C-alpha cells in the first residue's frame, strides 16, 4: 500500500512539474513574440464613421475588439473577448487609447503581452476602416 501511495505521489509531482513547465514556456514564447510586434501609426483620422472589429492573438493571449469611430475620433472600444493568461488588468488600455486618440500608449505594467495583443486588435480594427 505504501508503494502505491508513493508511486501516485511521484506521478502527481511529475505531472505538476510538467504543467508548470508548459505554462512557463508559453509565457516565454508570448513575451518573445511581443518583442517582434510592429505597430503601425494608426489613428481614427481618415477612418469612416462606423463600427469595426479587430482580432489579434499571441498564444496563449487573444483579443477581439469592437471599435466605434465617429467624426474621425475613437469614441468607444469594446473588448469582446480577452483570453488573458495573467493579463486581465490590461483591458484598461482601451481607455488610454480613447483618451489619447492613439495607439501610442504605455503597456499596462505586469500585463505587457495582453496590452500589446489588445493594441494590435485595435490597430487591425482601425485599419479595416481606413479610406483608400
């Protein structure tokens, strides 16, 4: 009986180490992928009044947004989906974008990957509405 308990404990411990290892590797991958993101200089000037959807993913973080533009100004950003990892507080970046009318805002401390994912989703939404 003791041998069986010991075996179960070893297997459970190994499984826990494996799960933590995969989680850490996903975080490392996401942070390195964030460094490669190139943001375009995009704002609402030249974007027709409408509602635009944008999506971006840096596994395991994903964001889907709906951006409303009125009179060449961003009037609202609705974060429709945000698979966060640990970056739930990054959703506050939408208010910064509206306030500054620009994607050139600071990432939320402790939520850089989520911040950049949300910003890139907003960028994609605005680019879909640019007038030719």
